[in-house]
């Protein structure tokens, strides 16, 4: 799964605006997904807080946003990586 833009949120705050992103399954399969994304803008403090959420806006398709917890987030050289957890709530 991939897309052109998404967002990392902490509560109602934007922690990072993402450009191109991709979700990959771990080697050998498994229930977890890994995120790799280009970071357009970020707030270093907010990215250290929890819980962080990976959010894809699906309003153009008339659907609710795709939201998953972002675990083990790591930002290096403009690329954010992390593991996606369960849905919000």
C-alpha cells in the first residue's frame, strides 16, 4: 500500500506532514506493517510524544480517515520509519 501524502498526529496536533509513503509487510509475513515515508515538515517535540497516529485522509473517496498507531517512530535524513499498531481506540 502506498500513497502521495499522509500525516502523523499527536492528539489534535500535527507531528509531521508526510509526502510519499509506503506500507510494507515484514519479511516472512506477519500481522504488523512497517511505514517508510518522506517527511515534508515535522515538529521534533511532538514526534517524541505518544500515542502517535498515522493518518491518511480518505475524504475524497467519501470514506473516513485510515488511522493506525505509529510505534517505534524514527526520523533520519528526512525519512520517517515505524511500525503500525492497532486502530485508534
